[in-house]
C-alpha cells in the first residue's frame, strides 16, 4: 500500500509540474512580435494591434507629416488597452532633443491633462519620456521615444496602476527595438 501511495504522490507532482510548465509555455506563446507596416521597430504585445484611421486627421501638418495610430481591439481588453502611435516629423519641424517630445503626453493621457509622473530616460539607446496618468477609474502609462525623424509612442491603459507592473506590461515597454 505504501508503494502505491508513493506512486500516486509522484503522479500528482508530475501532473502539477506538467500543468505549470504548460501554463508557462502558454504565457510565453501569448507574446507576439509586432511591427508597423514600415517595419521601423518591433515590440512584443499579447494581442493583435490594428490601424485605427481618422483619429488624428485634424492635426497640423507643420509638426508631423503623418500620424499613424495602432491599437488593440476593444473586445480583447484582458491584458489592458494597448496603443502605438508613429509620428513622422515634417521638414518644417525644427524641434531637437527632448523638446521634440513636448506636448505628446496627450496621446497617452488625453487633452488638457498633466501627467502624474514624468521620467526622462533612455529606451533602446534613444531619448525618451515615460509618463504616468493616475485617474479614479484607470491608469495610463506611456513611453514617448525620439527616433530621429520619427517619434514612437507606446501606451497602455489598465483599470489599476498595480496592473501596469504586470509581466505583460513590463514586456510591452521593455521590448521596443529599432530595426
């Protein structure tokens, strides 16, 4: 009887280890490499991102020759709401360095709102601003990255700020790489 109990315990432990390994593999498979159509950079994101047209059509052509917005589907918000904006600078835009990123926080937190926290840092060797907007019903975090002739904005919105510390959120923001 002791041998069969021991075998039973081993089978349960093997099953738990297999289940945990399967869960880890499923979580690992969840990450998708994504690049915009111009393939200028890549990130890892757990959901498909699709281009959203018409959102920034009214923006001044003096600063940006094009603005492309990509976002996650409203039907797939289990990991949060992901947003990527690619801004191509116009030839008339003479802004340099961190000045080039000024005012773009509104792409993360909305118009007329000031970030709760702003940190200037490097992302993949590029100058960037990390911004956080804390509201009653959600938290928005974003990276605004100076890519030279382009500015890249990565944004994530979650119901709570604690969720912005998740492995999925961390991977999204740390996986940015120019190609």
